[in-house]
C-alpha cells in the first residue's frame, strides 16, 4: 500500500472540471488564477476526515473508533471532537476500501498525487490497480450536495491514475466509486463501472477539455457552473448577462420556456450579486474607498451585561427569566448517535412550511399542487 501527502490544487483542478470543461466555461480556470482560495469550517473538517481515513488505511486499521490514535487526530479541536456521524462516515469508507482490497487485491494508493500535466493534477483519495480492473474511490464527507457516481472529476482521476501504469493493455474495466455516507436518501456507496472503450472516450474528452481550457482565448461563459467560481464577481460574462437581463422586457404573458430561461439567469445573477456585495464589503473593511458607499454600524442590539444578575432582579419583580425548550429532533438524534432515528421515530412528525421552485435536476420529488384550491371561494 502506498500513500502520498496531500497537495495544493492545480490550475485545472479535477474538482472544478465541470466548470472548465469545453461545454461550460473553458476560460474560468485561467481567470481564477491569482485569487486566494476560500475555505470554510465544513471544508476544513472534511480535510481532517480525509487525513484520518488515510492514516487508518495505510496502517491497516479497519475500525474508525480508533481515529483518536492517529497523528491527524491532533488537529481535531478538543472542544469539537469527531461526533458519531463523522465516525460512522469514516467506518463506511473503511469498510468499502478494505472490502474492495480483500476482494480484488492488487496495488493500492492512498491520497496519491496523480497528474496529466503541470497544470492538471490532483490528489486521488484511493486508487486500486488490480488488472483487469482499475478502481478509483472518492470520499465525500458532505451532506448538502449529491455527487453522482459517474462524474467528470472521477473520470479525470481515473485517466490520471492510468498514467501510473507502464501499459494499459491489462486494463479491461474501470470503476468509479463515490463514498458519501452523510448524504441522506441515497446509497452511501455508489459505483459506476465502464469497459475499456468507454474509458478511452474519457481520455479523449479530457484531452479536449484541457486543450479548450488552456487556449489563450479560452472563452468565459455564464451558466449554472458559476457557483463557487472565484472569478464570478469580476466576470465580464456574468456582467453581460446582468445587463441583458435588465434590458429585456418583462410581462405577465411570458412564455413558459422564456420563464425557465429567466429563472436560470436569476440563479446565476443572485450569486453574482452576493459575491459583488461581499467583495465590496471586504475592500471597504480593509480601508479602501468605494465611491458612493460607506460603512456604517449595524442596528444596535440590547443584551444583559450579566445574565445571573439580570435573572435575580427579574425574579424579585415576579418574572420567571428562564424559559426551558425541548431540543429539536435533529439535535436529539445527533446526541443519541446511530440509534437516534429509531428512538425518536414515534415522537416526531414531519411537515412542510411551504413550497420551493427549484430546477428539475433537484433530486427531491415534485410536490403535488391542487390548483382547484385557488378557486374554492369563487
């Protein structure tokens, strides 16, 4: 078994390939160069889970409960240790990795840097080369975004992993595995296996995407892939879309297809507006002058100087200052651990607060709308 330390992201990052692919926005990869990388507590937590998982696998430890004995565990804040859901996530991943190793053997690589060129490279979570099979497993620790098992990032990792071989003559099948235990409503482990012909098509498509993204005149194009793009607040393509949207006439008789197009534009522009506001605030907060704008204090909020003192005074005036409230089902289930849902099943009722209009690619089932209720009083 082989391991390799994690590396910084490439200009043509595999994780962003769905954005810089030739059918999306090839110019976005070069446009993002020079922007500072953004992180989040969730992303940093995910990195920790990857590091712990890598150490457990490379040392042959099959039980996630032993995470505290890893060197990576020293990076976990004492006040925020791994909870049962995170340990369960690791265990599913360990079971998947060791299960595949037991079944197919071969050479394995953990957190291995793979590369196509000096601009397109990345770190694959797990690679298994067991001719006639090449397998790549990608651990996703998030719960908010569903990752399909057949995805452009995984295809890129598989293509780059194949370059580790002296020859592809022995490879007949390639399997992409997504391990995403924390995404509710879907199988925690999802597999996509293809034959050599399909894999060769992946290689050709990746080469075409790289050629398009590295061209000196690689175009910028606004679309649903703009989310999380570092260049979005400065992007001329999004700004042009905003100007066109403002210039367009709008009336109540807009055709359904036109309304679909407007909604797609709105999704893109809402993110752009948020990015522009955030950029302007950060610059003003750093001392820059934004013509026509200024920083002001937010509305003042009142709070007790000392809670205990305030509570004592209020009690003297006949007021009970402490209001007890039962924790939410989600909070209770997190504290209860793996048996939480079973314990609370008969105690919880589920109701919706209304309807949302979302793209039809959303994985939630469509709501049933009773149009007759609009005419009940007529």
